[in-house]
């Protein structure tokens, strides 16, 4: 199995999540994508965060696709950090090829994540275009550090089989939805 992992608060879930997921299923030739709803992102304030059960239910109701699974795995495992979740998933699923999925905005932020180099060492990573972030992301600390592991977008279907560190930037048409703006009332979900 080749499974993409899209982690996040999903506060709220929106069409941007689906957009990246469908792009990942197509470009990376994944069998499934798991939406891993985080109980609480350690880098985000709890204030303004919808209750976990509501976010999980909303994501499940929104996903409605045979190849998208909404998961509460971090809550069940008791993991708080991505690197720990990935380690637990690999131990439980030794024959599964995981690919971490994230927007270009997260490529900028990943050096703030706990043991971020361990994430790059553990799984291949697919980065998706977010217009206002992509240039900065591709010139940022993580992209520079792992430039030798970057694949050309044409090689994206091979990403799941690559030995980390391996990553690809996919210049897909960006989707305008952003959770921050939706919460602030500035944009609609679709």
C-alpha cells in the first residue's frame, strides 16, 4: 500500500484539503490518503480551536471519497509530534509506503517542528504549491538542506518508493481556501 498522510488541525476542514488530497492521489499514485486530525497542534494556540470531536466529525463528513480515510490515530496513539506519529505508524504498518503531504507554507515552518530532520529521514515528502508561500518555501532552510533529495515533479509517481530523504514540489494550481481566513470570516470554504 502507498498511503499519503495529511496531518493538521482541520480547523475547519475545507476544499483546500480535498484539493491537495486529490492532487496527491493522482500525481503520486497513492492508494489512499489518511487525513490525520490532530487533537492539538503544539505550534498553534488552543484558543479558537474547535473541539476535537467536532473537527473529526466534520472532516469525516466532508471527505466522502472512497480513497480518503479520516483518522484519529494521533489521539489513539497519544502522540503529539509528527515524528513520533510517523514512527508509530511505521512500526504498526511495516509493509506500507507512507508519504507525508503538506502545503508550501508548511515547508517554510517545518524547521520549527520537533525533530524536523527526523521527519525528512523517515518518509518521502510531497510539497504542494500555495502561491504566496512557494517561492519563500523553495528558498527556505528545509529546501536548501535537502536540495540533493529533491525530485523533479515528473518523478512524483516514484516518490513513495524512494529512500528518504526524498521530496518533490508539485506546482499544482493552488486552491485559495485557508483555515485562518475561513475562521476569520474572510473566505468561504469552496
